[in-house]
C-alpha cells in the first residue's frame, strides 16, 4: 500500500448547530494533517423559502453569514476554504450535499449529528444518517466536541469485519492518520458468519488473527504505526465503542458495506448502532462497489 496523502478535498456540511461547530473543529484538524482544502456547504431549505417567500433576501443573507463564519474559521486556522450554498426541500438535503460532494470531487464528507435514534432520525429527516445512503466517499459523523480537534496526531481505532471491509477500512484509517505521530489500533470482533447455503459458523482464532494481520500489515506498509486487538464477545457496536473508550481513540473508523436505502436503517446495522453508542466521531469508509 502506498503512503497515504490523507484527505485533501474535504466537504463540510453545516447548519450552524453546535454539532456542526464541532464538525468544523474536526475538519480543521484533518485538513491540517494533509494540507487539505475545505469547501463549506449549506443547504438553503426551500420549505422555509416557500413559507416566507418575501424574506428571500433575509434568508439568503443568514445562509451566507453562516457559511462565511465557517469559512473564516478555516482561513484563520490556515486552511484554504471556500463556500457553496445549495437549495433543496427538507427531504432532499442529503442529496444536495451528495451532489455538492461529487462536483467538488470530495474525498471526505463531514457532518454533525444530533445523535437521534434510527427511527427518530428517519422521522426527523436526519441528514447525517441519510448521507450514509447517498454518498459513496468516506463520511465522518461528529456528535460533539472531540479530542480529534485539539491536535493533528490522531489515535484511530479501526473496526473491521474482514473480507471486503479490509481495504476500504484501512484506506480511510490511513487517511485519517496522515499526521506524523498518529497511531491506528485495529479491532475485530468475532461474529457468526452465514455461508452461501445458510449455515452459520463462528470465526476461528486463526481467521481472526489473519484479518487483523492483513489490516495491520497494510497500515505499516503505508508508514503508519499500527497494532491490533481482538474485541471481547458481545454486541459488535458496543464492543467497538468500549474498545475506543478504553484505548482513548480520537476517531473510530468502521469498514462498512453501507446499505443503499433509508429502510435499511430500521434493520439496525452495526454502523447505525455505533453512532448511538459513542460520542466519538465515526468515520465510515467508502462504499464498496458491487
């Protein structure tokens, strides 16, 4: 694996909330680590526009002030940054962000999250949850103030399941660990695997060690300090959250075969359970193309 260049084209979605402010801090840390650029995007909600059409100028002025404030924070921190304001109705905010990410050729999308449950998030149109369904590039979800914002070097916990998870998970973790002095801890939780004929089996110790060894080896090949641990048996998301807390990780990276529809959230994927189990930023690796 080639040495990582980190994330160089970062799209930061903001709505001015406290969670969005926390996401700004993390964006600054990641951009510093890789000399990356940041585009701040805000989606102007057309539902508000329709209800208060005669306030067009005022609403747009507020939107501009919101993104300008974020851009100025980036520039004050020495980050090259610009802005974009999109329009969409309340049901298509995530799609607008995804379109902006594609136009910008973003290699990372960052957004804040209020930490609602999956069902609440769907009912309230959580942009952060919907982004995982419509964005192919890595997505970093930030719920609160993080130690990742306080320094460039990062402690990254990479949770992988094996198979197709390894390469995208390692790639995302390596980019997140671009700053000198960063470390990655690879954790794998033993789980039941269902074979093609419907038979389930538990991974052997050798299979678990091989999965961890592959990931650690790829990270070391990229020049990143890395080690591995076997997670304790239990619900995967909670085990990962507990391991991150024990190791004092700044960011959790998860290799995810992201589902492609909103309804999949109701099935309780590990990614969405993890977002409810930890306050740490969660970086979901790029979508694996079929």
